[in-house]
């Protein structure tokens, strides 16, 4: 497989993952994703921002999130985010430290 085809397939897979998380499974909470997998929608938007920076393109955290979410974080939270339990918050603290550290 040539590099261009590989890049196009990877981009298509990423777009499908984004669709799955943003349209098909809005019920899945970021905190649960982070606790179970070590990443969430915010991580994906941060990775998008970091990839842009590697190419000399400056994108703010809020702009990267809005690009990934297709709306502002405030809109996402109002439409889809539920209140996290104390147990979820405690588990998240550990998951965030292990997987993000001071990058967040």
C-alpha cells in the first residue's frame, strides 16, 4: 500500500471514529471513556491540536475542541454531559494522571 492510500484510509477511520463518538454514541460520557480507555473526546481534540502544531498551525484548545465536537464545549455539555458520580471522579483523577499528566 502506498503512503497516500494509507493516509487516506487512516483519515477515513478517524472520521468514522469521530462520527461514532459525536453522533452515534453521544450517551457515552467522556469520564467513562477516560476511565476505561485512557482517552476521551477531549484527548482526540488535543491530539488534533498537537498534530496541527507539529505542522506550524496554531489552533487554540477551544478551537480544536469545537472542530472535533462540531459545537462549543458549553453546547456539548448542555446537550449531552451528565453529572459524574464521586466514584467516577475519583477514578478519573487516576486515569488522567496516568494518561495525560500535565498535558491537559
